[in-house]
């Protein structure tokens, strides 16, 4: 009978070559006969203790021949072995022994106790391949180690693949370097003993010293070796001994990076979770010469099935990143004594690879399939972190770090900042003896390839990276970063340095900032930069830009710039409360909205709508109280806008009792509820406001079921902007949580209200700074085309129509990933890339190389405005220049500079920009721009309501449009949603669908080769290309028979009698 189990393969080999060397350590050498005898005797002892199939025995021995014999003995007894590393803390070993309910553990004391005792066990038991072979404990996400149960079927499959793939045989000398508790030891031990190779154990002190390890490998004439990836890369960086006998090296345990030098042996990159019997995929890595910085992880092993899936376990599109799921006999049985964890990670196999009822293992790893068929490892699902609302894959940060000169090894982690917020920290090992690169040099280089939120705030330089027993970088063992990278900061030397240091310390939450410190190095980022600029302006009376903070190498340089600018700077105008002794003026943006409503009382384009679907037991009285408290706190919700004379004013009212109407749809048949809810939402969104009457915000609650409600929020733009809505949601979450606990509002009273800001804005417009900004706008926009000559389906009327429609779609995940990658490559933001693409689309369709694009800006540059609710938002004009046939890269550079320059002048109200520029006016269209592109990306934490799940839908349509075209990107939670608002008086729905398709095609082009010319990128969708190909794919194309114009018109009238033929103002 052929051997079915790995220990039987060893028995056969011991009978075949009894005197061949089996295992060797510095202290002892055993032949196959000696190892067989030692293991067989111990196995009989185990059977005498009642050990057999489906029992688990602990083995707590250091790397040694006794360790190999003990594990072999457990298998021969029919049981499963559980390796315990004696180097691990005793507390951990005790926990594992108790958690696994081990009946006994083979350690030095156990071996001494049975040394002279007779072995009384019976015959070897019968086994099945489904029985357990070994159990490995790994770190769990909960902090508790978890035991993974592996079977004989998986172990035998691994050994068979290893032997066949690498031709392992009696002439080979292999290593046992892995920690006993690491499943790589399984990979090292059993293929060698199953084929007659010898297993060599190095001295413990050699393993941690790459140079000594290389010398030992050469001296022992090792031919096949496993190395944990970090150790392998450290060895590859050294001079290799000339007498190495290596023919194969396996690297696994972490991401392998390209090896620039050619190695004198074959290098294989392995990937596989413990739950899939050590290895799942493998690839031979070409060393030396050019190549990918991060080689792929290869293809599945024989008998292993791998798929890339989305969160619903559906296959992802080709080239798209998806979670790696694995099927096959390699799968573990599950987690020892944890059916809950097992059910979470081992799910039904929809492909039924091993027959009905088989399972998939969800690895939590992300990969994409390359055109070659190899898998490219992307990172961990749980290594995606969120920094200031940006979703970041730590692996991408690490890849960028590895590409920096002077970096030998690097990892990125999140650590709490001074104020408790997460910040990125990079741990770096220098490449070679020259010492680590300067932290500031690394930052500057990374800022060229990564968006600012992905650049680490802190750098910690280490001699080596700590490794786990599994050979991976032990992130939890990384030291906490000190307050700064280079010791104590020297004190400020000038008054300007001291003043600036005080602002940095306050904004960044640090104890000390000195002349040599960098804003970015101390944890600064774009949001904190805006706060810093505002406080410098308020306290020092000097205007900086966020760009100044990032471009200045240190505080001393920036302080010197402050001194230069302070000479002629006027004191900053403070924002303070104003008396409520009478009516107060509107802000400029409010006044424009009021004026448009006066021209057309039926206008809906300046109403905003959103809804939240709550699932769970909603506490309606608490929701009502929370909304009432928001109305009390924010004066703008108690404000009306009557006309006094010919001008609107703000008039304030006491808090009103909030009683949102509850529309109960729960009595309707289930199939009818959603339709009724959609109709109720549409009706409410179309209902108009009267600015002279309360309320100007309406809330409605739709009850679909006892534990399902839709909360509808509709408000007039006179009291709204996107930032304010997010502020409302943040306060609603806090208040609702407090109400559910029976507590009063924990929110502090507001020192400023919107009316205070409106008065301040009008006063600020009389300052020299405002005059300078107006002059810039006049110079930038004068002489540019004021009207976009975009082809329309219908002629523009003499009066602007605000009727519109909204198309809403989510960009494909593959396109989103490509866009983010392009942003990192080009060093621009996602907004900059998408706005540039939008401008390019308009330029190509309008035949213009000068394209004005409007864009909404939050306009909250002062810290004191962050808590104010009201219409502070305004529009700026982005004067896009596409002249000179630019490449994608050149246009992105132009767009990045344009965005920075425009943002620095965003304080001027749009109406005053129009007044200054004096473009030709056409009442049928918006002045200066007719197409707009904006982002809705103001800060919003995840929706959290006690006892509820909440799903937010923003930007509901009410059948209106502010401009001819208004594209809005909403990047949230790793997705990019696009809202495409269009004027129905100009464009048909089908035209907009085509234009959206062209925009997506152009986005893909911008994400591709940056050296291509913008005007040469494809526009047509794949469907349009196929349609064109179909027209000419059937042979000769014949022109239609000659027909008169009258015949053509009559034919069209017969085929589409109800289609619009001609339109005019009458």
C-alpha cells in the first residue's frame, strides 16, 4: 500500500536510506534510522497515555533534533502536534495550553521523565486524511491568539507540491530556521524528511545576523533554504560568499521587494495564510536588472483554488483589486474551539471546487490579477486606515518609502498624535553604512509621489525591524515615536519665531516647537494648515497661505517670511459678535440667492435635500428634542429674510418647537412601501420655501416599519451649505446619543452666529487685502471667453431656466483605484485631477482651449468659522488654460497651480468678481462660467447613532439645475460618487448619458500614460467604439440612395412624430 500520510513517507524513506543523515544541529546529528527509532519510542509512550486521532499534543522544545522527533512521534501516534516556542513568554504558552485543552505537552521535563520508562503503547491507529495533523496559534485581531486546525490532506498536498516543484531529493541539504511556532517550520521539515534530504539547524545566534547566516549556509553546503522575507532582503544586500551551494531560496512572511543584483540561485516568493497550509501561491522572481519594485505573489499551487472577490464574495472585474479567497484541500478545518471565528472567515464556496458543501477561506488580503495571470499583492483590508477622512493603504506608503534613496527597509503604521488623532509614522532602516537619510529629505521626496495625507508625519530610524515568531515585521513591537525625530528642539530666537511657535504648539497639540522644526514633521497637514493660517492672520496680522507652511523647510524660514510681510501688513479684522438691535444685512452669497428667487419665485435650484435611512429602534422623541436643540443653538434656523424697502434683511426669531411630521407607510404592502416613500420624498423636495417665513428648514420622518425610518432633510440655501450640513449631522449624533442616555446637551454654547460673519464679511471687503484679491481676479479673468460654446440639443433662451435633472453614478472601483494611483504618481489631489479632466472634456466638446469652470469653496479660512452654520460657501472661477496642446502631466501641473492660486483669493464673493471683471452679460446664462465642478468632501465622521444603523444619501434631486452643467464628486469611504446635474432646457437625457460616458473614458485616459496629449486621448466609450466598428464590419459601406430634403423630413416625421422639431421663445 502506498503511503498516504507524511509520517508514512518518512517511515518509507528511513527504511530505504537508514544511514543517511536526517537532521543535524550544532549539538547532535541523527540518521534516518536514529530519528525513526527515537520518534517511534516516543510515539509508543504517547499511545500509552491514550493519545490518538483528534487529540492535540503540545510540543515545547527549541529547534533541535528532539523537536523534529517529538513532532514526528505525535503524527505516528495519530494525533496532531501544537508547537509552543520556549522563547515565548510563559503567560502566552499557558494561555495556549489552556485554550487548546492540551492533555500533555512534550518538553524537556517530559522527555527526562520518560527516558527510562518502558513504552507500553499499542499498535498505530488507523487514520483518515480529514484528521488533524497540526495546530498553529497565531495572533488574533482581538488580541487573543487563535489556534488554526490543519489536516493531513492539506499537509500531504503541500509536501507533494514542494517535492515536485523544486525537485527535492536525498542530495539536498535544507534548513530549519523558522521558529517552532511558525508554520514555515512545517514547510521546512516535512518535504525534506519525506524525500531523504537532510535537515540542518543553525546556531541560534546565527539567525539574527545576516552575514553570519550566509557564512553558515556556505559552510554547511545548504542547497535549499527558507528565509523570512525581511531576513532574506537583509542577506541579499550583503556580499554573498563565493562558495554558496544554494540552488533554491524561498522567501515568505512579508512583502518581497525587487532584488537589484542578480543572485546565483533561484528565488521564489511565496504567499499563504496559516489557514491554507502554509503556502497558497508561488512565483519565481527574476533578480537583477529592471523589474517591479514589488514582485507579484504568483499563481496558486497545484490543487489550490484562488479567486478575487468583492465584499459580497462576487468576482471582481479583470485588473480590479479584490479580496483573496482560497478553496481546496489545503483549507484548515477552522479555528480551535471558536466556531464564531470559523463561521466568519470560512464561508460557503459558491464554486463548489471540492464538491457540495465545501468552503472558501476569506484571507482579508487584497490582490489584483496581472495580465500575465500572476497575482499582485495590494495589501491588507485591515491595513487600510483613515487619516483625516482619506482612506490610505499602508502598503502603498511603504512601497513609496522603499523607493527612496538610502532606505533599506521600511514599514508604516498609525500612532495617536498629540491630540489623539491618528497620524502616520514611518519606521526606516538605512540601506548600507552611510546612515539613514534625513527625515526632511524623505518628506520632500514622498510629497512628489504621494498626496499629502499619505506622507508620514513622523520618521523613526532603527537598526533593524523587530520580527514576530512567524518572520513578519512585528508592528506591535515597534517603539513609540518620541515627540520629535531629533531630540529636544532649541528655543525660538526672535519674537516672530516665538509667536509662530506658539501658534504651532496650539494647533498641533505639542509641547514645544523650535526654529529647526518642520510643520509637516510635527504632524501638520492641510486641515491644520488652514487653522494655522487663520490664527497667524488673526494674531500677527500677516497673511500666509497653506502652501507657505509646506514649502518652508522650517519654522525659522517661515518666521523670516513673516517679518518681511509684516512691514506693510494691516491688522487682521477680528470676527466678533454684533448687537441684535435691529435688522442685519445678508452675506453677499445670500443676497445673490435672494435676488435669483425674486426673479423667479418658482426656483428650486437653491434648495438642498438629503435623507438618512435608519434601521433599528428609533427614539422619535429623542430625535425631536435633538432637532429642537439644534434650532435653539443656531440662530440661522430661526432667521427670515423679509424685504425692507428694496433690500433684504436678516430678522431673528425665538426658537420654535420642532415637530417633524411622521408619515406612516408601515400599513402598506411591503412591495408598495418603497414606491410610496420615494413619491413622498419627491413631493417634499419640490415644495417651495418663502424666505420671509419660518421655517427655512423642514424635517419629515417616514415610517416604513417599526424598525425602519427615513429622515428627510430639506432646507433653503439661505441657511445652508455643505459644511453646515455636516456640522448639523455631527451635532445631531452627539445630541441623540445624549438624549438616549437621558442627559442634557453636552455641546458648548456658540460664541458666534452666522449674522456676525455676514457683518464681518462686508467690513472685510473694505480692507486692502480684499482690494488686492479683487485686482488679481480682474487681471486673471479679463479678456477670457465668458461663455462656453458647448453644443446643446436646444437653443438657449433669453432667460435662464433653472429646470434640471441629476444623473447619479458610482465610479467603478477599478477606475477609482487608477485615479488614486495617478494622483500619487503626479503629486496632485483627486479634486485637481478630476477638475482638469472635466475642463478637458469641455474644451474638446466646445472647441475652446480657454475654459472657465466654476467651483464651490467652503470659504472657512478662519478657525472661528468652523462651528458656524449658514451659507458661507461661494463660487470661484477656475481659469483653465489648455493652450499649446499640453500633455496630461502638464495640464495637471497647471491645474494644481491654478487651484492653489485661486484658493488664496477665495474670500471675494462671486458677485463682486463679476462686478470687477465686467464680462458681456447674457440673461440666458450664468456670468463667467456655465459649467461647474465641485467636491463634497467636508469633514464628516461615520454616522453613529445608538442602537441604529444609518445610511446617508446626499444631493437628492428636486428637478432643478443651478448651471448648464454641474458635476459634483463625493469621495467617501473609499468610493467616488458622481452627481451630474444638467439643464433640461439645453440638454436631452441621452446627450448627458453620452457626455458622462465620455468623461469616464477621459478619466481613464488621465489615469493612464501622463505623457499623452490631452487632445489625443480617446473620448468614445467601448459601446460607441463597438457601434462604429459594427457599421463598417459587414463589408462594403454603401451610401444611402439619393433623396430630396423634403423626403428626408417627411420620413423623419413618420418615424418620430412626437419628437421636438423646432423651438423658440414664443
